[in-house]
């Protein structure tokens, strides 16, 4: 099993979710996060004053999948979130040692 963490632009969430739905990915956790990378930050103007936004708002997606779906899941995220501009985000793929569905006690791939 794999645990996929993706950091994406907030406005790309619906496109990514639709792409994952086509793969029958049944669950995902979405968290609003802020961070910085090569994008750095940006400046905004509010009531005549300029403010520097150092931590850019992003979304963190967390998805657990069986091994055979990991590569296609990453591809779906890339196709849905990629704009070709700096700040598109990142995808991390980690090995998932175990999982348990609390309601039934199922473990392993059946719990996904």
C-alpha cells in the first residue's frame, strides 16, 4: 500500500478530485495549509497598503491506495493540478505499513 501526499493550488481541487474519481479512488483527506518554496510569496494591496504574503495558501491531499493504483493516482494528480508555472506543488509517495478501518476492524487493503 502507498500513502500519497500532494500539495496543490486550492483552485485545482475539483479538477483533481474528478480525476481521482475516474480511478475509483474512494477517499481523500484535504487540509488547508500554508507554506513557501521556490514560489517564495507575493505582495498584495489592501486599502492602499502593500502586504507581503510569505506563506502561500495551498491544499494538502492525503490518499491511501493499493500499490497497483499508486502510479496512476500520481498521474491523475499531476494532470489535474499542473499548470506549468512555479508553485504548482509537490507529490510525495510513501510506503504505508498498515491501515485499519475503525468501524469494522478490517486491516490491510480491504480497509482501504
